[in-house]
C-alpha cells in the first residue's frame, strides 16, 4: 500500500486577459491567453493508511480544507465512488510559486494533485477533467498546459500553436492581490466609467492594443484596476520596458508582473537591474511549450 509519486505544478502567466463582462454566477466572462512557464511547485503524494494530511514548506500556505489541493482531492475521492471521508493519502507541497501573484500556483497544485490521484485511484480522464472544472475556473488549463486560449470563466479551452520561446523576468512585489478583489475593482471601475462614458482602457474587442511603444501589444484588463490601487505594479511594468522587455504586463489578477525577452542574457541583466528596488524580488524563468509541459508535468512514481 506504500506508494510515492512526485508531480510538478508549473506556473502560468496570462499573455492577454480581456474581461468581457460579469456573469450571473458571480464569475466574469474572459478571453485570455494562458502561457506555461518553467517556475514550479513540487508535490509528493504518499499512499499510506490513515487520515488525509497536507503539508507545505511555506508557512503562509493554508494546509486545511480551504486549500484547492485538499478540495480537489476530496472532490476526486467522491467522483471516484470511494466511500467515507478522504483518507489513505498525504500530499506535501514544496512551494516555489508565490501566493496571490496571478501565477496560478494554487490552481496548478490542485491540477497536479488531480493528475497524480487520478492515476493512483484509477479515475478516467473525463472524470478528472470534470473535477478540475468544479473546483476552480483556472484548474482545467493546468491539465493542458502550454499556450491556450481560455473563454467563458477561462475554462473553455482552445490550445494554440506554440509561439516562439521566450525568457521571462518575473517581478514579485512584497504584497499579494486576491483574485476576487481584483475582479471586484474591475466591476467598480467599469460601473464608475459607465456614467461618464466608456473607459478607453476597457475596450472590448481585440486581444491587442497600441502600447506605449506605438506597436500592438497584448492587454490585461485587470491591470488598470489593480495598478491604480498599487502603484508598484505600474512602476515594475515601466522598469521592465526600460530594461528592454519586448512586452511587459501584470499576470492575471497580479501582483506579479512579467517581462518577455528573446535572449537569456538580456533577461538576466534586466532582473539584476530591477532586483533590490523597493523590496521587490525578481526571478528569471522561461516559457514552456505544450509538449514539454506534458512531459514534465506527468506524475512520476518514485517508490
Ligand atoms: O475559480 P477561482 O476560485 O480561482 O476564482 C476566484 C474568484 O475570482 C472567484 O470567486 C471570482 O470572484 C473571481 N473570478 C471571476 N471570473 C473568472 C475567474 C475568477 O470573477 N473568470
């Protein structure tokens, strides 16, 4: 009965994120382009008799039934037709993806747990996918990986052709942003602008807009509502552009900001230039295409 599996949970950035409007179910309709990056958490799943247990090396990460990993495991346990309460498995998370950063760490951990537990409990893929969609809007993407267009809540997925690989500089401000709160700010700002005419920043339509360099750039509609409450976001984007990023934006609902670079040396130089400014942390990673993702994100039995 003792069986151990290791599974990587990769982060994502949103190359583009258009918010199309609020839905009746409390969510928002989106059109977003997800992109996997190499930064990852690592989950160790142990099958051993006893109550379910979750541990994490980051003390600020909750390890109770509010964690998406716990909720995903519980949901799959029931979907697999297992009786009684979730048990006979423990999950340890080695956390490297910062929390409340818009990098999808919690959702990716949950998807990684579903991949591993689906294998352990022999649950068919269709049920694993269904469980992912119920537990969180971002989780289905992490069963796919690579470059994917997400519609509706971000969970109606269309894999895209891999764009050229890029080096990614992440700027991590010393504060987090709650996704729910960021969407609330979008609602408030959109309603405020409705009275006085359309907000030029919130334009429905293309995934790209003319950026400050005069060329078309991807947009994130959550960026203005979040950056207007957290000036550090605007400063980080400007600094990445100044350091030569081909594109710089906030990821998801923030607080992480990313810059894309063609060359690793330019990315490293930019990360060094930005490190140490106003208590932000920087790190350099790279984009992952779908086939690399699927190879690297597969659960590995280790004993
Ligand atoms: O699905 P998840 O629990 O990750 O979403 C967190 C919160 O973010 C939701 O409760 C909702 O308030 C907001 N959200 C949204 N529209 C989406 C995705 C998330 O309003 N498409």
